[in-house]
């Protein structure tokens, strides 16, 4: 595992914790789900 990927994983967890503290976890989960769905659609279009 590269240093860059490790940093990204740590920051993703850190941002999840921050969202919980601020009470915005629902918004974050929704955006992550939308991003994953968009990525799947884009992969199918440009395969």
C-alpha cells in the first residue's frame, strides 16, 4: 500500500468522524452514495 493511499484512507475516516461531530453524517453518506453510483454509470458509458 502506498503512502498516498494510506493518507487518503486516514483522511476519509477523519472526515467521517468530523461529519458525525457536526451532525452532517446523512449528507455525507448521501454524497458518497451518489458519487459511487455516478462512477458506475460513467464506467459503463466509457467502457
